[in-house]
């Protein structure tokens, strides 16, 4: 494992031991499990205690993570409603945050059996936007899953029905086609779902349709870790944890600005692509445009049962938030 880019500090664990820990500026909570939906109480408890014990899913080695320097949390969720009552406590700690919120419509297909009904998720999205502002709420329709019956036309219809209701409450739409992890494809085939690789025609159709919807709503549309090129339609590769977005929205945080290397009025001497490349998270996929952060979730812990999820049952040690960290 590559050395951490974050400073090291000493912490006292729950059982009284002094141990080294990394102290990241940006926390991701989490790509690996839905912390806002399922583990909000745990997160607030650990923020109060000042640290967590995280286990690397690939080698099983533990790592302590201190919240001493944390200035920003990126929340990833499909169901933010349970976490809304916790936001006041996060605010009182002076920690900034924004949400990457996945709102898909795979109800008829039952691809996401453990999440609330779509109407409830749309209501929660609007409630969250009222609470934090649309600038800090980024919508994901992810992944885009193609089958014999789930055509680009049907997917675009699903996206449009959602967007017509929530576009006023979000500042960006991020999409990507299903990543063909072997474990995911095997799971889907066992469930009788034969996915299709996006053809050039499908990419063209999706890009054209998404561009039209983005224009209709006045919402930026970007892709995430995506091989498919939609740039001909103005849909460019996005960065979910984007230094340029953070520099614009959280410019009042000096530590974040120092990390990004930009002043409050943005750095005029470095190209955006160069900033993203300099800060790219080496722990993510090659096509991922995210800047460095520390993810504190663990694979194999989410109970939502999404059939396409790469993080199901892929951990060397189950993470039980009610135990000591």
C-alpha cells in the first residue's frame, strides 16, 4: 500500500493505547457503504471520540484515522433521510460537507431492493436541498444498466422523470455505465439479468439525450470513471471529489485552499487539468478524477442489497459500527 499523503498524529484508542494515525483533511463517507443511510449514529459517535479504526479490505491491515484535521466530509448515499437530523451536529463541529446522492429508478427491475421507494427518495432529496442548498447536492444516476429491455430510450425516460422533479434541487448530474466487474456480472447472471456492453450507438444515444436533458434543466452533466466518450455532446469526464468544485464552494476554508493550491479567487497560473492531475487520488481507478480523500467505509457492510454493487461481500473483515473502533 502506498504511503498516506496525510500527516500523522498520535491518538489514544478506546482501550487507552497510544497509536499513530493519519489525519486527513477530506473524509469520504463512503464509496464502500451507505454511512448516511445506515451508520449515521456510529459516525457521530466516532466524530465525538475523534478517530476510527479502519481495516484495509485488500490486505486486512488496520489503520487508525484521526478527525483532528478534517475540514470536509463527502457523503455518498442513496437514502439521506435518516441522516438529516445529524446535520446540525456536523455543522456545530464546523466541518463542511457535500453530498453525492444516487437517485436511480430501478424499481420495476428490483435492482435496489433495500432502499426506499422512489417517491420517498425524491422527497428526501428535496428536503436535503432545502437544508444544505442545491450547490452542495450532486445527483448521480449510476450505474446506467443496459439489457435487452432496458434500452437507452428507457433509461433516458427514467432519468427525465426523476430530473423533472429534482433538477431544481441539484447542481450536477453524474452518470456512468455499469463497470463489468466479474463478481457483479456473475451475480446479475444468477439473477437472470444479462447486461449489454454499451455500443457506439448506445453511447451516442445516451450522450445526445443527456445533453438535451441537461440543457432543459440547466444542470451540468458529467461522466464518472467512464471509457465511453460523450464529449461530442458537451458531456465531459467529471470529478466527484473535484478540487475546482471544492475551491469554489468552500473557499472560506484556508486549509482546503492550501491543499488545492488556489486562492479565494482561484489560481490563475495553473490549468484545471493540471490541478486535478496533481491532486488525483492514487487509490482510485485510473479513470477516476477524484482528488485525494480518506474513505472510512468498509466493503460487505451495506444492507441495501443493490445487485450491481461492487462492494458486496468483498472484505477480509466485517466492520461492525457498534463495536469499538
